C-alpha cells in the first residue's frame, strides 16, 4: 500500500467494495488498501461508512479522516491527520 506522509498527516489510496457482508480490510490491491463495506454506493452512504470505519480502525476522530479524491468512484484517495505512515500501516494491516 502506497502511504504518503504530507505535513501532519498521510494520504493513501483505497479501493472500496460496497454492499459486502461486513466491514473489513481485505488487504491491498494495485497499491491501494482494499476495504469491503456493507453500505451501498448511493447517496454518499459508502463514503460515510468508509470514514467511520477507517476512523475506528485507526483510532482517530472521524473529522481526521477525509476523502480528498474519488468521492463518486470505487478508487479513492484518503487523508488522515495526526498519524505517521508507519502508524497507519500497522493499524490497518495488523488484522488482515
């Protein structure tokens, strides 16, 4: 997974699979974190679910997680404030 440190946070690509059986990280594919979400990809529900899921998994506030690109696509770029690349990698990949 390609994690870039920028200022006081990090950015990384995410590939979202909506309407899954449960919310989970399923590894990485093509340099992006692959995340399955139960929410459908309508009316921003999958985006909201992604922010909530990543905030919980990373141990940060929801306001610290932002989708900076790809709001209407399965491939997204996510920014997380207050963590380093090492911390993000450890917290996301430790249970996959």
